[in-house]
């Protein structure tokens, strides 16, 4: 294992970056991660991550491609379980309860930690069914009108209701890309989670749809804790309160977004946000 | 290395190679078209030969005879006793009637030919008429009776070359001509071909026994292989851990799909009949054997259909907290179902056309009765075709082709159903 660590450290940037710069703790954390490592088979993809996710705030994970930010994100709702050979070690807890143990049931966890994916992935079913599926499998609605209320409410909060209220029976896959992504957000919030994970939710969208999603993220912050992975530094700057910069599987720097973007502490962070690599 | 404008340079190279590329394209298109044409020609030849051979089996020739229901022959005791009526020799009636039509027949050879002119079921037909209505006795009535199968072939013009036209057949041809002139012979729909079981007499041989046997066998096959195959595919693809054991199972399923079907017949003989003592020649055992044969096909088709469901759908379901079972049954299975069903139907269609493994478990026996249960002795359509193709009587020739037509009709129906299912349930995402 020592040889492996040496080899990962001998990457183009010969800098010492084992420990994270900035304040990785939060006063009122919802999720606490300590010494999180992720391995894909032999590959040590994410190394020794320590970070807190604060309540009702948006934290952006930025960094160049392949830096492990999406991999880390998927630790938070155990989606890495679905990847064969993927191993996650370390302590991750949500509201003081450990979520990374083998004896943790992922079904209630994923009901609490929703996820929006990079590519809009509505179910090939009607718009109504897309949103109603989560509440239905979790038994959140006691009767059909209750369910209809949840669907309408979720679509309203996702800012999609006015556009689709007359065609709820039509397939969700028939919507435009931006609408599909908002449908996926509505589907996620229909389960009423505590945390929403977003994995580059705007990377497949045009600027107008992106602006809508960003506005939506800002509104949702009052109700949910949001962790967003993004390639766009402008987006991180616009929507997040805190920013974490990943590089080659290491968490380089965490801090208040304004501080990270205006006064980065680490040289790599500065080089990345000024566009010298990425 | 070159001081030319690199863009112009690229264009020159592209243009130089362009005709070669276009020619390769044309060649490929020609080969594709040619192979399709060759395939269609073979298909056409197959259909023409089968239909040309077999269509005549759907009709059969009958002759109108003025039958005198002579009480001296049918009921010499005058008791109208049903047992006595059933035991009487009705052949005498049509023989007398024919002799009246052809009074010139006096020679012994000729007479013997005339006595074989009518078919084997003419006797039964007359017997049934009398049993139904005993008042017929003593009257004379014109009755349409089936001819002998050789006469039928001669009338249809199916026998023509010299060796087939022996002395007796020449007599037949002569009489047929006379009957035709008197408008006493014609061909009508051969209902018995569709309602009878097998028989040694071509005129009484039908496919219904084989159709029922095939249906029973296929019911067992579908009833077992569909649920087991789909469940196995789902388990292996979605739930089984990836390890050495599942790899081994996968390799073996793929191998089983390539095992010659007769080997499954041997297995069925050893296991189901010799070990478990299930009845021989029965649709039950046939269905079990075909299930074993079809299972690998269904499992492989099912797994590839499940594999082709995009991972984004699985992630979406898992991401909102669906359990793996909910993910599979709510989202993955509905999307994979058309592919699974298509594979299953094509697998069962193969089972319907299979004969080799069924020979091993005794479904090749000569069975006259139409099977009533899953355990009664039966045969199936492809084996019936094999049996008839093996029979020496000329008239079985056209029946073989006709049975092939019926089997092909069933197969086309099943494949059409598979296409319909695919169209109906296929969804885009």
C-alpha cells in the first residue's frame, strides 16, 4: 500500500497536499466525514477526506475531471455500493448516525439523501408517475388525493408545475432537457429528503435551463442541505456558500465560497480557479 | 515537411482515396443485396415445393354411388338389431353399386381392381348412415363416398409417370374418366385431415392428434420454461453476486444452449422415464425435455434484454430509495419485457419445431388416438411429419407437405406474435 501512495503522489504536481487547507468543520453539521477513502479495486480514488456539510447550505465540490468529487458525492448516499469492486472506508455520519457501516440499510438512507444525476434520467413513465413513484414506494401518501397533493407540491417547488400541469399523463421523457432535470429534482424532493446530492446537474443543459436550475437550488436551500458537484466555477460561486476543491483524489481546500474564490490558501486552488489547469 | 497549404493537401488525399471508398461501399451493398436475393429465392423454392406438393392434401375425391341398402346384406334376420347392423359387411353394398355402373367388368383382375376402388372408410360411412337412420334399409339412395387413396391421386393427376401407371391404375383412370363424364366424381374439402389422428390408411390419416400432442407439450414447455427462465435471468443478472460460481453457471448456461437437442432427449429418457418412471411417449415428458432445451435460450435472451436497460434508470430508482426488488420489478423488468418475451417466443417456436429429443422419449410411436391428457401417449407435428415422410404409400407424400404447411403456419403465427409484442411494449427512453 505504501508503494501505491507513493505512485499517486508522483503526479504532475509535485506538491505536498496530504492535509486539507481551510476550515473543513462546520458549526452545525448535518453530515460529518472523517478519513474517508474510496478504492476502485486497487485504485485509491479518494484519499483521506475530512469535511462537514452544514445544515441548509449549499456546498459545491469543484476540481478537474477525475479528481474524485463525484465518487465522494456518491459516498453520501451509498450509491457506490452499486459499483462492483468499489470500497469505501472511514466514518460518515448524518445527524450523528453512522451511514457507512455494512449493517446500515440503504433504503431509508436514500430516502433521506436524494440524488440528482448528471444526465436527466426520468423514468420512461408519465410525468405524474415519475414524481409519485418515490412517495408511493415509501408509503408517504395515505390516499390518492394525498399523492396528487405531493406531486403538485413537488412540481411547484421544482418550478415545473405551470409548464406540465395540463399534461401530467404524458411521458416524462418527452420534456426538454431542462424540464427533465427539473422533473428529476421534483422526483427527488417528493420524498422530502434532508439532503440533496447533485452530480453536475447542469452539464447537459443550455444556459437558460441552467439559470433556472441555479435559481431553484438557491430556493431549495431554505429547506434542504445541498451538495453539488460542478465543473463550472461560476456556478459554484453563484449557488454555494461553501466550496471544496478536489485534486487527484485529495481534498485540497475547503472554505467559504467567497474566500476560496477571492483568496485561495493553496497554490493548486489558485491555479485551478484562475484557469491555469483544469 | 510540406510547405503546401495543409488544408488543400488534406483535400487532395481525401479526393484521391474517395473513389476507392465509394467502390467499397458499392461492393458491400451489392453483396448484401445478393445475399438477400439468394435467401429469398431459396425461401421461394421451399414454399413452392411444399405448397405445390401439399395443397392437394386439403381436398379428397368422392364418388356418388346409388347405394341400395339391401336388407339381405345388412340385416338378414330382419330384427333391426343394432349389433347385427354394425357387424354387417357394407363393402358389399358399394361393390354392387359400382358393378352396376361398370357392367363390362367381368375379368377376375379387373373385378379385384374394382373392389378396391373405394376407400377404407366408405364402409364406415355407410354403417354410420344406417345406424343413424335404420329406415334407410330397403331403399336406394345416392351417397357420396370417399375413393381409395390411389384413385384420389389419379383423379388429382398426381400419378403420371409410366411405372406408376400399372395395369390396375390404367383401369382406374378409365373408370375415373367414365365417372367424370357422368359427373359422379369430385373433390371436396378434406375435413378428416384436420380432425383425425394418425392412420395407416392415408385417406383417414389426419394431423389433429399431432396438433393436440404439440399443444399439450408446448403448454408444459411454456408453463415451466417461461417462469423458471425469466426468474433465473433476473436473479443472475440483477441479484447474484459476481464470483467464481456465478461465472461457472453463466459459462454452463451458454454451453447448454449449444448442446445438440438429441442429448436432451437422452437425458429425458434417463431421468424422467427411467428414473422417475413417468409415462413414455407422453406430452408431460416431452414438455419437460423441451423445457430443458428451451431454458438456456430464454435465460440468455432474458439476461441480454435486462443488460440493455440503461443504467441511468437503475440509478434513478435506487437514488430515491427503491429497494433492488422494487427497482427491478417497477423499472427494469417493464423495459426489458419485450426483449425477454421475444426471446422466449423464439425459444418456444424452436421447441415446437423440435423432433430429435422427442424420438428418444418414445413420441415417435404410431398413435391413432387423439391424446386426452398430459400423460396419454401422443406425438407432435414435426414427428408426425417425420413418420409420414417415412411411409411407403404415395398419398402420404402430399400429407407430409400439408403437415409441414400446418407446422409452418403455427411457427409464423408465433413469430408474428413475438413481433407484435415487441411493437406493442417497446418504449423509447
